[in-house]
C-alpha cells in the first residue's frame, strides 16, 4: 500500500493531503493551469506552485506551454508518458470510460447514461466521444491511445467477434464491436464480456491475485460470471462460458428476456428485485435498495437475502462442476456485503457437495464496481508490443 506514513495533523500530512487534492483535481478535470488548480482546490496560488514543482520533479505531472484566454500559460496534467491505455465498459444503462498509464493508474474517467435498449451505433458513438473528451482533457491526442479494452454486458462470440446473443442486449445483436471500435478509435481493440473483464481485473490486480481456480460473480442490474481455471480466464469454445444469469433455477418460473423460463436473472436481476419492492416501497432505483438495505430497511434486506439464496443455488451448480478455491462477489449489489453473501453461502452449503464447499471461500471483490474497468485496462495492456509492456499486478501480461 502506498498510503502516506506522515502523522495525522502534522505539516507533512497536510502537504500530502494537498498533493492528493491537486492530483484528484487533475484526474477529475483534466489539464489545468496553476491558477485554475488553485481555484478548483481552494489552495493558495503559492501552495499550488510549490506542490506542482514537487510533483513535476517526482515525474507525477507534465507541464506544457499553452494559451489560455489569449495569454501564455502552462498547462499541468497527470503524467502519462507516451503510452495511454483506454477502457470502455458498457453497462445495461450506462457506459464508463477510463484512460490510464496502467490498470491501476487511471488518469481520467467519465460515465454517461445510455437509454435502455439503445442501438449499438449510438452506444459506440457516445463512448468514442467520451474517450476523445477524456484524452483531450488530459492534454493528449488520440494518437497517444495505444490500445483499448472494451466490456459488453453480453456474450461475445470469439470466433465471429460478434455480440452473440439474440435477446440479452438486443440493440447490439450481431455487431462486431472490436472491428467497429478499432475503426473509430484507430487503435487495437480487445472486446470481452464485462464479467470476464471484472474477473480478470480481480485476478491480476485484486483479491484473486495468485488464485488458480475461482468463480467471479458480477451482480448489478443483471448477473454474469467469469470463470478462472488454472489461473486463466476460461471462455469456452466460442467465448460465451459463464452465462450464469440464464441458468435455469425453476423450469416453471417466470419467462425471462432470453425466452427461457425461471432463469437466475428472473430472480436476482434488478427488474425483479424492484418489482417485488414496488408494492410496499413504491418506485426505487437499485441504488436506493442498496442504501436502504445498509440502513436496515427490513423489506430491502429481505429481497436481497432472497437474491443471495437464489444466487447460491446457481453458484452451487458451478462449484460442483469446477471446484473453485474462491467465489468472489462483485458488481453494484456486492456493496451490501453480508446481507447477500451470508444467504449465498448458506445456500451453497445446502446445494453443493460438501467436499467442494469444505475449503471454499466466499469473498467480496477488492476493486468493487471498478473491476471491469481495471480488467479492460489489463487486456488493453496485453495488446501492446512487448517493448511497450506495462507492468500489471505482480507480473507483466504476455
Ligand atoms: Zn434467461
């Protein structure tokens, strides 16, 4: 951990806190002049000037002459060297874009909502514009973006390169995302399912470092899984392994958007959780449910506990098949912690064979909802030529 060692309240700790304020401001706002940094952080111009001098000699920022309001000025931006990686994580409702010099060294990030059932073209156009905006804010150009990792919340067929589902992400059916995006961005692109990328993020940079066999469950609006076998992401014959959301829990259950009945997602997807609560709680967002559950609302806690129980039934099937060391829970709903992991574990113990659960750990992801973005940056780094390799976690990606 690279946290400050300075004693709280000391001059050194104040300086460290101010340094972080400047770095955070540059991460959020992009390149700024010293006057702008002072205005944004509330620090005095003299303090900013000293901090920027220190950051520059430490190689943490880059200074570039520019013109602001018709006058000469020096723009300060986070140091990126000459290799910039990008991550684009499409969700059911939004797209998140990040740029960084490595998977854990994000220098800029932005999120934009996407309309439900948007067309792929619209999603890709918005993501490309968001990326361009971030790159410009960092004082760079698109030429500096050397590789891009992209996550799609649907199976991606590795043979055809197309989003491989008829009904999971309707506006994207049959679209060859890597090809399209490589054309728009003019850089090599790697596309994978977001659950796989999140699993990769935790494997290289998070809680799964050094683990050989694991199941990563991403639970937010939908539910997906990333399988790690022998220390690698397991994608299956066509790359669509891990579609846990459409595993049958009850053959006579509700009809799912995929056309089958009683899929896991019809029990733990946000639509069903919010529907169940709408009678007693009125319209809520997933975020509301999470906050209320953490604050002790019995109805929200009950619905999430039931989701954990159903999830456990499906995960038990996977555990019986692949015998993992660890089950990791990530995605937005994992923020409720034991409210969901305790019933999940109980259900696992009831439904999976004892020899598979005896030493099985159920843990929360370390990278929270960032795991897919980090994984996308890991896979972007893997696209770089060897002499531009970026060190990822404890080992370089080959
Ligand atoms: Zn389904």
